[in-house]
């Protein structure tokens, strides 16, 4: 799934390293990148039901035996593709205000999916998550990492006094970011409606209003109300 809010089990010795571990470089890294690109190309062209290890082998130039030995299955290939997508250096916007940050996030979603190929491959990954538990787990981990990075947005907003003043960690940053992206993803992947700048601004405004009202405050951290 994409490099922003949108996404771009083998045997024990072949399982890709977990998040935060040191990644191999050189030939191994090039092989993983070639396989990742082949998986994304196959998803774009054929969708998950039409993707095969044979296709990935031919497209990537990596022998089928190697693919099975290192990734174990088609599900393992897809999971590692999502794992690679989460290794980028994307950081959430820092515009100086919560309103600006949320608007920037929303516009990133819209811009990411203007590319038909990106939309097609992302749709296929989401569809695969309904058919494969391993793909679902990988997709969930991808977004969990995105939400973790977005904690900075909530922290800065609290520090600036833009949302209810509570101790650090009292805002559910994941819920805040979901509130921005969910209306856009619904249009893109469920109703298949077009999205544009107005759609992005509308989603950001709704999330901002909810944040200011304390909708994303964790119950145990809510500031006491006056008498």
C-alpha cells in the first residue's frame, strides 16, 4: 500500500524479521524488493484470487523453490509485502496545528489513491485480508505501526491546548486517525465513490470537531469536569 496511511507463516528460519529488527542488506534486500514488487504487480493485474507463486517467480526472477523455502506460501509472500511497506520512513505531518495535521493526513489519503494501480493493489490486499488470516494479521500490524507513529499528532495537540487537557497517552491516537481516514476509505473501497479535496477537508473537519469534544479521550484519563 501507499507510503502514508494507506498500505504499499514461513518456517522459523525463513520467517521475515519482526518490526524493529535489523533488516538484511545487499542481495537479500534486493531479492525481497523484487519479490515485493512482483506481488504488488500481480495484485494489480489479477487480484488476490489470480495471484500465484508461479507468477511471482516469473515476474521477480526468483526461482519458485526459493520462494517456497523462504516465504512458505502465497500468504507468506503477501504478509512480507505488507511488512516491507511498513519499513518506510513515513512520519505524520507537523503543520503547527491539529486542524492542519488532520487535513494533511486526509489529503495524503486522497492523493495516494489517485493512482489507479495503487487503488487496485490496495483493494486486492484488503480483499486478501478477508480470505487469509495471515494477510489480515499483516494488514493489522501495518496499520498499528501507522497509528503508533501518529501518536505525535495527539501529543502535540494536547501540549498546545487544542483538545481536552489530559496527561500524555490519554488520547487514543489510533481512533483519531481512523476518524480521518475511515470516511475516505469507505468511499474508496466500499461504495467506490470518487474522493477529492472537499472529501478530505470534510473528513478532517469532522474528526477535528470530535477531538475537540473529547471523543477520543481514553475514559480513565479524562479530565475532571467542573462542579
